[in-house]
């Protein structure tokens, strides 16, 4: 097994036939390998997604590695941390790269603790200079960015913020070698048992090209139907700020923000949303933001390409009428 490599670690399968965010971390991983003159390896926990071999060849992956064990079904955190710690002990990678999601937020920091390595979450870019790893990461809910420099030996753990990187157009390349990595998970017992899993069907907010989101400016729960109606008229999906989810107006699958969905639509329409940094972390990567708020000093206008000062309930019916025309 190759050591001192940059390793992409993924699991599961997205609608594209790849793990969620795989092409984004492959883009950063390829870039970093060129700076470090290191190999790029791709480690899969559990069953391998069908699109992995082709994507690996296109992004210049040297070795496809896989850890399979019945205990890894669903990637429970205790088992995943143990498997990855054993993998790092066997292979001594330079960097372990993850796409950030709910599971990674638990697994990456614990892995770093187990192997006595540094961990950086919310990463948006990677580089290397003189053997020193440089990681740019979002801070304060995305309001600012910080540059970390990680020197010295040992494995560094980096988790890349979803939708923070534009995947490069890959090039055709040679098929990578394949390896099965053996680990012993016999003594690991998961301490937290999942007894019920929330299920969602249909399109995902993270994949939407157009999102219409509502906030406190809607005034009352019955007015959220106007957000749904406008989103449907535009061929998009309805989103919401965290206060609406906390108040029970909509379920958490609609929440956009740091603790909700991280989106990257072509068009994001924010109606009655103040523009707090936690919310902008979930929509700031949109190609264009349109903001509607009766407060002309609302922070959302700093991020918007187009801003309309006015009441949501006065403007929404007109927008719906225009969208349906």
C-alpha cells in the first residue's frame, strides 16, 4: 500500500452514481497532489458506488482502496472511526480528505483525535508550499475565511464544505489499481443505535437549480404557501430559514443554512430573510441571489445581485402572477 498519499474517503451513493461531493474533493485532492508530488488514492467505506472506477480514472487516482465489513453498513461513527484509524496506521497517508456532511462532522474530528493529527473543518481550498499544507476554511458561519498552515509529519484530516468547490472538468486517464484493505472491527460496538431514520423522496434541495426561501418576514405560517406557489411556478423548490423550521412551519428538509442544507442553485430568491451569516453559509454559493425585505438595511442586500425593498405579502402575489403568465 502506498504511503504519504492524499486520500479521498467516501461512502454511499448519490443520484449521480457517485458519493455526494466526490468530484469536489477529487478536484481539490488532484490539485494538492500536484503541489506535494504525491499519489491520489480513493478509499471507500462499505460498498463501492458504480461510478467510482470511471471517475477515479478521469481524476488521476492511483489506487482505489476499499474497506468492506458488515459492521460498516450505514457507516456508524464508532465503527467508521476504528476502521479509518486502522487504515491510517497501515498506510500513513499525508492527508485524509472528506466531503463534509452530518456523518463527517462526527467522524473526521474523532479520527484526528485517534491518530493524533490536526483536523480542519469547513475547508474551501487546499494548497502546499515547501511541504507545509495550507488550508483555507470558512469561519463565523461563512462571513470570513481563515488560512491554516499545517507543518510537520503525520496525517492531517480535512473536511471540505459541501458546494464550496467547483468541480473541474476531468480528463480521461489510466484505470487505477485496486486494493482491499483489511481491518479488524470484531471488538467494536456502536454506542448509539439509530431506531428510526427520516426518509425523503423526490428531488433534493441541494440539487435544485432554483430555490425560493422564506423567513420571518412572512409573518404567519399560513403565508408560507405563497413561497411554495412561487417556487412551483418557477420550476424550483421551496426553502426556509432556520426560525421557520424551529417554529414548526416546515420540516428540516427545507432548511437552508449552516445547520441545514448547503445549496448552490443558479437562482436563490430570499423573501423576508435577514441574511444572517448562518443562513448565507447555505446559499452564498448561488450564481445569483434576489432579496426581498422591507428593511432596506437588511444584511441580505449585501449579498444580493438584485434587491427589492418591500413587504413580502404585498410582492409575493404579484411575483406569482408574473411567473405564471
